[in-house]
């Protein structure tokens, strides 16, 4: 495999470094002798033995161990509390898959074991992680662009509300009116400045904390690896998305100051769309809808109770497939109200959601909020889970990369 | 040509059930979904008990060997939404599958219309998201 930057004149950027390191890791693993690899994998699948490789470095070390002729499995430690929970959670799904008593077994039974083994194979995990990193780049840039566009639109709505204070008073409960939000932001800034003045060491502490957050967000090796290939794909994909959005933000930094300043009020305006119809009398509901989303998400491709056709046994599709992130739009990072609004836009069967009994309204209604279901390509795009979009993007992007390599012989990760 | 209306609305007075609020708030409609599930069983078809799905109380029926689900969701007291959906993965688009789905809708429309516990039953098409053009029966033959 070609090295990334032997002839480069400019210094290597962090994104280039991470991509190169990922490529090198995969290259090292793929150069292992096939006999040793097949031996270890075959033994693990025959015995059902789990290869305990909690971090990416462990995966790489395992590959190196095989390459050096060791080819031995590491001793199996007792499961951690987290692993024990995962195993316990997996059991009902296995029972579910084997449920139709007295009926012919559906043909997916042996397939499930195969996919489970494949999902935990260290080579597949490493490759899936690398694929996820690349797959996240484009959605990350798209996300960054959409955030900017939405924020600009939201800011315009906010300014409109500021110019119509009577409508703002009528539509929004105390605490969500324009002067309140501006005041809250100002208070927060002033309060922070006051805390820094009283305790100057806080600034360096916060800087370290932010540095740690940046490391976690942008460095795939700063967090522990997942147990499965799907988990690794999603973990690296999230990091890749952060790279993509960062790249866009950095590129637009000279002109992006205003967009960044509009971010918070833009988000407030998006939230208002979901809650305005509830009016000030339902302030408790609005506060509830401002909390982080908790829910099952939207089963976008296969319904929650999806069943196989009769000629395949008619059994329910296994839960681990139906509930996988490739099938469920999870509304991550949204508030309850934003998630309800998005759900209504992408799912024609969704009418609204129940609200806790202690609140002054019984439920949230998409109809009353005036939210229409999207149609056509817009609905397909927004209604497809992020993981599936990333995977499809990686497949098409991979094909494009191969075509480019065929043309100029240079491997370019993005 | 047959036109189907797979979204319904109606009014009903069923005892108010307790709303579960452990992790996810379950919406109202369990008692209504149970009543409709039993109604389908009385009509001679297999139908499971309702369980709470993404946002509604759903019960799956085996109607002429096809899995078809209905969902019930209550927003305001005494008012309920209903949707119907074919759950099969690969073959729901086949003409024979669509024909059975239409038969299920006819059966459900008849049973709901005949049961006096359900009032003002009206049906809407997929495209009528704002529910502005109701019809009295879920299937219309041209």
C-alpha cells in the first residue's frame, strides 16, 4: 500500500496524521499471514471463545502478535460489569430468535452466529473503525453546513420576534421571550467572568477540560474501543464527523464569526417551532420539552415488529437487527421537543407523544404544532438513520477512491 | 382502482389508564387498543395483545397469514388516532399483499363502524397529513 506523504512539502495536519495512522494500522493487520489469522479466527468461532481486546491498541498488538508467529489467544478475563450487562441484554434477543416452537427454524439461525462472530472479529473491527472514520467526514461537513444554514434561518426568526415584541409576548412563556434569552446569555457570560476574577486558576482548569473534550472528540484513540465491529464503525464515524465539521468550520472561520454567534439563538428558534402552539399557559410542558430526548427513536427501515415472509418462516426479525443504529433514527443531541418535531417530519404514522401526567397537557400533537411530513428525497434523506447514510457514503466514497487510485496511483483518504 | 385511507380518528370513552413514566412516557390508548384487538379476534382473526411501540400502542394481527399492525395513540382525553401498517419486510408491495391489506382495512372499518363505543370514526389518506379531508370508510372503490 502506498504511503500517504513521502513527497509532501507542507507539514502533515492532524486529520492527515489520524488518517495515515488508521491506514497504517489496517495495512499492518492485513499483512499478517493468512494461515495464522485463519487459525486464530477459526479457533475462536469453533469454541465460541471471545477475544478480549478492549482497546484499539490491543487489537493492533494482537495483529502484531499473529504476524510475529505467536498466534495465541490472550487469556480470557472474567466479564466486566458492563460486559455482563451486555451479555444479559443479548439473551432475550437470542430467545426471541429461537422462539417459534414446533415450527421449522427460519434459515437466519445459523446466519446469526456467523454475523455475531464476524461482528467481534478483531480484523473486521479494525477495518470497520477505519471505514467509519472516512464515512464520517462528509456527513460531518454536511452537518456543519446544515447547522450554519439552520442557525442563520433561526437567527432571522429570532430577529423577527425581537422586532415584534407583542407577538413574542403572546406566543412565548416567560423565560423564552427574546429579552429573557438575551438576558440569560449576558448573565452567563458575566457570571463566568466573575468566577474567573475570584479564582484565576479556574481558567487553566477549564482550558485543560476543554482540551480533554477536544481530544475525545477528535482522537479515535482517546476512547476505549467497542466490543463489536458495528460499535467500532459508529465510534470512529462520530470522530470522523467531528473532523468533517471542524474542517468546514476552520475553512470558513474568516467569514464564520456571525454564524457562530447565531448558533444559540438559532437553536432556540428551532425549539420554538415545536412548542409555540402550547402557549404560555403550558410553561411546565415547554420546560419538559426542553430536556434532552429520551425515547426509542424512529424505526425507519424495518418496523419494530417486522416479520419475515411466510416462506422464510414468518418469524419476527431479530431485535438486534431491528433495533440496530442502522435501522433506528435516534434523535441524538436533540431535546424532546426537537425530536418530536423531527419525528413528525419523517414518519407519516407519527401523530405525537404522551407527556407525563403531572404536566398540564396530556400529549404533544404534531398536527397542532403545524408540522407536516416531508415527502420525496427530503423525507428519504432525513428519515434514514445516520449510521446507514454513513455506511452508504463510505461504500460510494470507497468506490470513488478506488477509481481515483486507478487514475493517479495516489491514495487519498478524503 | 381502490383508494385506501389507512389513518383514522375517533372518539371513545374508556377508563383512563395509568401512564407509565419510568424511562419513556407511554401515551394513552392501551385500553382502546385492547378493545380493538379483541374486536379483531371476535371477527375470526388472530391478533396479539397491544404493546407500546415507538409512540403508540400497537397490536399485530395475522390476517390471512400476513402480519398487519394497528397503532392507537391518544393526545387529548377521549380522542384517539389510529394507523394501520403491513409489517412484512420484502413482499408488502406485491399486488396480492396489497389486496389482503385492503381486506383488512375493510374488516376494521366495518367492525369499528358497528361498535357503538367508538364515535365519529373518520379516515384519512397518507397525503392528508393535516386531516382536512375525512371519509367515513377506509376503502373507496372507483
